């Protein structure tokens, strides 16, 4: 416990120091890199709630990322630039889309669930492609980052970085509480043995759906941050390979562990960063790494440090 | 005595196979009603229908005077109908106490709580410990359930059903795979449970059935061929022919 808290504290302190170190080294690139890692960590964290803790293999998680991105992009294109409008609307939109997709998908299980979530996210992808007004296939650039107020200017890369860091920390704490609370135990119970859960009196469907919506909304926040980060709206963010990448991050880092998703996002994106300098086929290396992790560390990288009961 | 559970004309088919054929039976409060029959007689299918996992094709199930035929499993559990499983069905990665506390949680209001640590909630842990004590697993509370010995896992099955504070328990072969010693302990446990609960017991161990049952119903190919007090069943010619004779010869 002590060692783990210490490691976590060190990681947070390290992340908080990134902009200072980057400035000292005159390498602003690091702020961008770690900002991106943290945004994807939020997406992975949200998927981990349903995949890792709830055992729901959703293969369309990028859809909610996309809903967050498009909501901010579309509002911005129509001159609504305030974060206080954009963000709540974007979160509500991703929650609603998750509610609709979840309500249908959760009536199935196993391979059918995987396929139906994949199908829904591909529908949204093609919806994005068909939105010619908002760039269609090519996407469109975001005129400006969301306006939070003169005291917090997101156009400043360092300010934006700290907003992302705070968001990641808040979601980490929320997730940590949730999975140990009554709701989280129901989720884990469903993963372990759904039939038994029903037999002891849990209406499992509504708990799964609630988790699905929470995860969708949380991923919508990742979308909000991502579109502000890249200043770019594109259906590419909803492509099924993106859903696959988020899933790989979760599995790499450790399903059903608290720090796993962030760890997975970091390793995934750092590998990409380092290896793509040598070859565009960097996933040739990622593949074997993933296989080794899946075979020898069932609970991912985090499982090597974190001893926690399912 | 009042009948807690009553079925009438219960029928279920899978394709051309008749699994449950016009079954009528009842279980009273404070009674152990055993259902026996050769393999494939439809005992587990019957339990699945009573518990709400399978919908019958025809017939009614009444629990405590209320028609529950179309009620889903979790709502029947809320009304006080609990079940245990033939193949041990526990949360293997949870501790023993977590398993039972989850069953308590299912019956203590909504679980839409996102902040407080449920593992430190005495309103869940205390009743769970009591249920564990009732089945003799009090000192195994902190063990991971998957690490329990087989007999203990069967006891945990009962504790989880018990923790939902049921009025009637559907027990699907609680002694499955148990050795003699564990089996005897289970018989004592079930005898104790009779007070305050109705028990519907599906069991292959005939010694246990005749030691425990107040009434026995014999099922063959989904059909009730006899029902009555143990002495009557033991001497029933059709039963001996259809079932007990076979079991006796198998044992010899």
C-alpha cells in the first residue's frame, strides 16, 4: 500500500513537472506528448470501467470520443466557443449516444455484443464521413480552443496541459471510488458470474447500462480534450481501429486495475513515438509485446505491481 | 401449514423433448420437499423455471399467493425465493465474505452508490458474517472463494442463498460431489434451515433425501409419477420400477 501510493504520487509529481522540465530543456514537444498520453489515458480509463471491471467487451468505444469531438467542433463552427456550453452539451451527447447504443447492445452478449458495438461505432464513423458541412472525410480544423475564461486560456499549451492533468486525476479518483463502492462491486460481480448475480437479486441489465453510460460520458470528455488538443475534427477518431487502440491500451496496462489504463496509454504512445522514428511499421514491435503481456501477465503491466482482488 | 410455492400444470419443451410435463407440486413453509428422479428427468429444468431463469411454455407458478410465472429471476429473489446451483456458482475471485456480502447488498436497497467503500460497510458485512456463521464458514471469511475446498464451496453456495433472507430455497443438488463427512455436515445444515424456510431439494443422494424430506416427488421424463411421504414413496411400485430399483442395482 505504502509503496504503491508513493509510486502513484511520484508519477503525478512527474507529470506535474513535465512543463517545467520541457521549458528547462527547451523541448516543448514533451508537453504535447504527455498531454496526448493523458487524454488517451482518460479514454482508456473509461473503457476499463466496462471492459476491465464489468467484463463488457465494447469494441466501439471510439464512438463516444467522436461524439465529444464533433459536438465541440460543430458548436464551434456555429460560433459557440464557450466551454461552459460546449462541454456540458458534449458530455450529455456522448452519454445519450452511449445510452442508445448500450440499451440495444446489452441485450446481447459474447461475440454478438462485440459485433454490435463495433457496428454502431462504424455507423457513427460513416455519419461523420457524410457530414460534408463539417469537413466530411477530410475533417475540419477547429477555429479556436474552448473558452474557459480570461483567467484560464486553453490556447496556452501549458495551461491546457494542466487542465488535462487535473481531468485525469479527477477521473482516476472517481473511478477508484466507483469500483470499490456498491456499484463497482455489482459490476465486478457481473463480470464474474452474471447468472448468479441475477439469482441473488440484482437486475443486472440496468447496472450494466448505467456503467456503459458513465463510460461513454467519460470518453466524451476525452473527446472534448482531444479536439481542443489537436484543433482538428475528423471521422478518423471514430474509426474502429481507434476503438482497437483504446482496447490495446487497456489490455497492455491491465484490465480491471486502477493505474493500468494510464500505464497502457503511456507505453502504447511512447512505443509509437520512439519506434515510428525508425519505421512506419512500428506496430510490428507492438504486436509481440502485446502477445507477451497477454500470455505472461494476465493483469497487464499494472498487474506486475498492483495486487488487488478482482 | 401454508403452501409457499405452488405450481400447476407446469410444462416446458425443448424442440421435441418434453422436459417438464404438467407438473403440479407445492412446498410449505418449514417443510423440506425433495424432488428426485433419474438423470434427465428434468429436475434442473424445473428449478430453472421456479427460479425464473427459464420461462415455462404453460402452467403457473405461485409464490406466497402471488402469480410469479412471468417474473424475472431478480424479482423473485426480492420476494424471498433463493436458489443454489448444482455446479458451484460463486464469485471465485472474491473473498468468501465478499461473496456473501454481495448477496446481502442485493437486498439492501439500490446499488447505485458510487462513492463509499462497500467493503467497509457494516450493514453489508455483519449480516454476511452471520450467514457464514450459520453454515459453519465463519473462520474462512477472508479466504479467496476459489481457494476453498469443494465441500466448503458448497456451503458457501448455501450461505449466499441464505444471505438474501429467503422464505423458500431451491437447492439443486447441494451435496453434489461431496464426500461422506461433508455430506453429513450438509444434511445437518439443511435440517437446521428447515426452521423458518421452505426447502425444495433436488438431490441424488438417497440417504440424504430420506433422512431429510418431509415429502418426496418423483419425476420421470418431466412427469410426476408419485408424490407423498417418504415411507409411501419407498414402497411405491412405480417408483421402485422407474427409479429406485435402478439406483439400487447401480449401487450393487
